[in-house]
């Protein structure tokens, strides 16, 4: 039986079947189980590599890369990251990689895999590792991914351009004629929120606009954003917005995880989109976005590009371990708006 036949029966792509055969650790558990079940049902046994026909691969030995979630337990809420990694390929098509995912409950815990140098390089995500952890990590090539790094972190990084995110949002609302703006968010201690809030406020003032900063409770030490914030907090934020003088009509939410709750509170307060306010979001999560009661403008941080760049960069750092200096890569967001036919366009 051909791989294409197995893929059809398992309802996956032929590439996924090939990955099950050659790199099963990279396949999502449900897909792995489906493909293996079909292979078992038809008694399919892959031909050993040394007996396969055709020219033998000249590709290099795979580079082993770990993605280390610092201050996080293994949870289904992180599947988005694993899904992106499974789809990404380094820019150099002749480069092969093996990806693994590691978790540590606190910033003080260094996974044994890293301490024993069982990988060639590591992508760090989540909270910033403690100084002792970084010391133990030593010269193992590593790249910080996304946000939460402190100003003193001196390693390479790949992250969204948070400053540009806030500035584009202010320009967008100014371009639509709003004179009084508000930036509203929960989790003000989250670094992406703090950077975007600051940038938005500075740009709004440059444009001669009035801007109100309406933030929720700080949660220092929280490793990841709350997926479902308390609705009472959204009620409080909306009340504060309505009490602002003059009341803002242009709204910026630097992150989107709380927007469903916030828009529900606005609706309950008698506020209607496009009549009483116009919003722009600083992040685009399709699952969240398409479940909102309306579809505001949004700044897509371009997660697939970010993932591709961090994988490419850790490969570069592995191949150039003695290169001196810090390399920082920022990925610009893309402003997208909703047409009447509900299609996102740039």
C-alpha cells in the first residue's frame, strides 16, 4: 500500500504519514494514533531506510532543538505553539531539525535535557530563567522567543515589534477621526501589554489626541496570560472608561484574550460598536476573534513568521557559536480589517 492510500484512510496528508514513519515524536498524538492504527490494520511495515530505493539523502545530521516553556506545566493551552512548530521548516531546505518540548514549573528549574547538553540548542519561552539557571545553561546556544524578557537579558531574541503595534493602533484610530482614545487591558504587568500601552500613549500624544489608560489588576509572577479573566474585572474596566472625561470613542486592546468578556460588558452597559466606539486589537487569535460579537480591526503579530525566524536563528547560533554580540529580531505586525463579507484583508 502506498503512503498516499494510508494518508487518505487516516484523513491526514502524505507528509504527516511520512513524519509518522521517520519522526513520530513530531506528530500530534491524535494524528499519530490514527496513522498507526491504519498502518496496523493494513499490515503496513515501512521499508528499512538502508533498503529504500533511489538516491540516499545527502542531508546533514538533524540538529536537536528544544523549546523550553519556563514556569509552565504541560497543558493543552500550549498546543498552539507545538502546532506551529510542527508546520515550520527552516529557510535552508537542506537543514534538518528534531524538535522537543520541555517544561519547568519555576524559573529556577533547569530541565535535565539541557543540563546534560542532550540538545544542540534551545528556544526559551515563558518566564525569564533565573540567573543560576542561565549560568548552568552556559554556552548552550539559546534564543529568547516572544516577550517577558527583562531589560537586563543580554541574549539573542526574536519577538513581536510591540512598539510598532501600539503606534499603528494609535495611527489607525486617529485616521478614523477619533480625538479621545483609551487603551484598555487586563494583565498590565505582562511585558507585551506594558510595551504596547506605552507606545500607544506616546504616539497618541504626538498626534495631539487625548488618551486614557485603563488597566486591570497587576498579577506579578503569573507565567502566562489568563485565558478567561473574571467578568467582574471587565465590568470594572468598562465603568472606568464610561467615567472618563471626555469619554473615549477610539479603543485599543493590546492583547485579545479578554476581549470577549470586555465587549460583553460594553453591550450590557448599552454601548454599541461603531455607534459609541471603534476598537482595534493588538493580537489576532482566530479562535477568539471569530467568537466576538463584532469584528474590529486587528494587528496580526504574524506568529508563523515569528516561529520560522526563531527556529532559523537558533540554527544560525548553533552554527556560529563563537560569534560575539547580541542579535535581536523584531517582526512587524500587520493591520487587518473586516470587510462586509467578513474576510480579513491587509
